[in-house]
C-alpha cells in the first residue's frame, strides 16, 4: 500500500530528524538492508554454481537432473540480478543527493505547483 504525499513527507522528516539526532543509529539501520542485499547476491552466486554442477552432472546421470540444474541456475541468476540492483539502489539512496532525496524533492515541487495552480484558479 502506497503512502500519501503527506505521510511520505512526514516519514522523510522523521528519517531526517533521526539522522540528525543519532547518526550512528541511522547509519546502522541503513547498512542492514545493504548488507542483506549483498548476502542475497552471494547466495545467488553459490546457487548458480550448484545449478551448473547439477546441469553438468545430470548429463552423465539423467537428463531430468540437467533440467533441474538449469532451472536452479535461472532462478539464482534472477535472484542475483535483483539483489544486485537493489543493492545499487540502496547505495545510491544513502549518498547525498541520491535517488531518495531527488524523489522527495520532486514530490515537493509537484505539491507546491499543485497548490499554486489550485489557489490561482479558485
């Protein structure tokens, strides 16, 4: 469920206040997500290698094992790519002027423009 504009602004203000009040805690909370994404990417890499081993080993034993190995490789590749993208997005959002900051600035400008247009038209 998406947050309304006011709720998003309030959440952004709370995050900014937390970062100003206790930077260590804010940094620790931001770092846990990034760390988890990195772990998912590593596990996906290991899963890919297991799937590759099953694919090659299945050629010797039974073709169904090769098919299962391919499916495991495919699932691990998808999981790894999404984890890698989320990790990159989290890193971009942590820096000054990252995507998260630009998103809230954009919403603020759009909200201000909406208020100006409705006040002028009324």
